[in-house]
C-alpha cells in the first residue's frame, strides 16, 4: 500500500465526518480511537496512522486544535480539501450501469476564448471519461455524469460559465451510430 492511500483515506474521512477527536496521551485511548475509524482505515497499523497524520500535518493538509484536557481535534484544511479534489479528479470515471436507462446525457458548454486553456482541458477530460464529441461544445454519454460535471466545473474554475448536462431520450437521426459507438447495440 502506498503512503498516499492512507493519507487520502484519512482526508476523505475528515471531509465526511468533519473532524477526528484524539486523546493520544494514553495508549488505551489510541485503541479506542482506532475502533471508531471506518473499516478501511482500521486495516492500518497504529504507527502507519501516526506517520500519515504527521505527514498530513507537515504538508498543511490537516490541523490540530487543542481541546480541554488531553483531547485534540484533527480537522482538514483548505489545502487538504484542494489536494483531495485533485486526487479525486485524477481518478474520476463515469459509473457504467449494467443496464442502460435509455437516456442520453448531453454535456453542453459555452466558455469564452479568454478561458481557452480551461476549455481545452475540459474537452480532454470529457474524452478521458469516455464521452463522444458531437460538436466542439457538445459531448454525449449514455451514463449518468451530473456529479462529475460539477466536480470538473469546480476544478477548472468554470463555475461562472455555462456548462450543463442535459438528459434526453432521443438524439435524432444519428442515434443508431452513437449507440454503436458506445457498444449499446
């Protein structure tokens, strides 16, 4: 297992739960803490978790907040959230369902020339996701993609521009060819 795996899992847990409360002064407290972790983090040894927390703190991806007594709260920082978005973005895929719901998703966008690098990166990411180009600013997929499009908008800083996923049941006269392109026939 890579170091980044455990760090990603810790950051995801912090993002979902908001914080981890640690009482690390006594060894028994660490075992109680480990029992509260999600199953995929409990597979790691205590030393691995401590090292991962140390690395995340050193990289400013988490912060420790001293509480009363021996307790300490661990929270994700903005750098940690940004890092997580990038990791999740790099591994982004569309979930392919076993049976197609007979609906097409058209991703349509209008991004100005001054944002050309972001527009080109968007096109490249849509291609990586397995979408097919109908026109320069219209891409198609038979798979749900709304959450992924919202993440792409955030990562490429395109929230102020028009990008939308429109769901339709028909794409006109080219539907047969498009179905062939997605191996739906």
